[in-house]
């Protein structure tokens, strides 16, 4: 493990004003996104869509890295340049999703454990050859009155740490993603308790498995009211509770916390990140690694039609700019309207 290289990559991913584009939708998820705009999920369409995101003029000002899916890291853009090379040429760091998905956890009705450890050392070596410098692994936790179980939290923490240790061995920065889902009627305080428990188990496992915190990034949910909760916490409360939760559970040696958007609207995801950064300086960088909250307007503008590529790129870069501003707490709602 070369900790200096890992730390340098992790720090570059959370450079001031910058954050990560998650474009690592699996085949099933990208089909769902394309269904929403009535576009068939063919390999050519997926390539054309990713190409428009990765070549969007000006995106590199606020996008530090892109998480790719296995198919995408092997594809070339419309000009024939392999995607990882195309991104690196623009100063954007290529990354790769390496988990193989959340599967039912044996003996735990309604809960999942994320798989993908078998053969991971060899896969990481290949991804490194293909240009990947960081990776992602996502675990999910469902909230009900009884869930998540400690068993589910521990099984996922153990797998996340095993993945992280293998990444660091290969000099690939692991992004560890324990996602507490928004589905359900739970309160923000219940989300806080479950998020804290997931973080606590995760950092314990990372310590046990000898991972270097200076060479990884955390990708968590924000602390939020469940979708169906009648009392929806305002952005200021989300920001305060999220920052307090992580201050208690995430060591200062971690260079950055890069939030997922997880079903928040584009504007909520930006505004809440902005509120957090307005709360002053924190031990870690607070940034974004958004999928839907960066892509939704671009997807809608594109509609699968090459004639709309320019408009879709503008929509994507606009969101990247707004989230870039949220990195320093300088976003305002009025900026939403600027073309
Ligand atoms: P969302 O921002 O759409 O939640 O996606 C981020 C991600 O990478 C989930 O694993």
C-alpha cells in the first residue's frame, strides 16, 4: 500500500469546489432511468448518454471524479477515446463500482448484504490497468420499527472493510458507502440513530482490518426524515443533525465525506450540502457524490435524441456548478434560475 498516493487521490477527489459524479448505474438501474424518458437501454444508447456527460464543456471545473460501471470503463466515447482516458485527459479521475449488488441476507428477513468480494483482488488489478484510481461499494440498510438488525449492520461493515483493505492494497482509493435508505415513515431522529450505529460499526471494522483512514472516503446518506414521515425536517435541521452525527462517529483522519443524494430532489441535495458547509469549518471536506441529483435534469433534456445533447450538457453542468457552490456554502436558491 502506498499511502501517499492514496491520500493524494482522496484529497484530489474532495478538492475545494469539486465533487464526484456517480454514473455507475448497473444495467438494471440505467434501464429504469431510461424507461422514465422512453429510451431503450441498448449498449449504444448507454454509451451515447455517458459520452454526453463526460464530454460536457466546463464539467471539469466542479467534477473531480466519475464513478463508472464495468461496461462503461471498457467502452470508448463517440470520438473513439476510451472513457477512462477521455476523463483523465480532462483532469477528471476515473473510478469504478466494484460491488455486485445487495443480496438477501441469510436468516434476516427483509435485510441485505452486499456481495462482490470473490475474485476482487484480481478485478481490482484489471480495473487499475484500465485506469481506475478509486472504487465504490454500497451497502444498504432499511429502517422499520425493528430494522436494521445489528447482524445486518455488522455483516455489511465487515464486507465494506474487506473491500476497502483490498482496494488500498491495490493503491485504489475505496469509497465506503453505508446507505441508510429513506423509504419508510421514520423520523429524522430515528435516521440519526441508525446512521450513527452504521458508522460506528463501519469504523470499528475498518480499524480491525487495518485500513488507513487518510486514504479513503466515506459516502453516507444525510440524516433525513423518511419519505412518508409527516414531520419533514427543514434543511437547517438536516444540516445540523447530519454534521453532529458525523462529528461523533467519523474520525478526523478521513479526508472527506461525499454524500449520496438517495432520492432527495436536486435542489434539496444542493441546499442541504450548502447549509452544512455554512455551519463552518469541519474536520473533513463535506462534498457530493451524486447520481440522480446531478443527472436528472440532463436525462430529461436529452430524451435519447442527439439533437438535445447540447441542452442536456448545459443542464448537467448547471447542477455541477450549483453543487460546486454548495461546497463553500455560497449557493443561493436564486442561482437555480440562472441559465
Ligand atoms: P444517488 O445520488 O442517486 O443516490 O446515487 C449515488 C450512488 O452512487 C448510489 O450508490
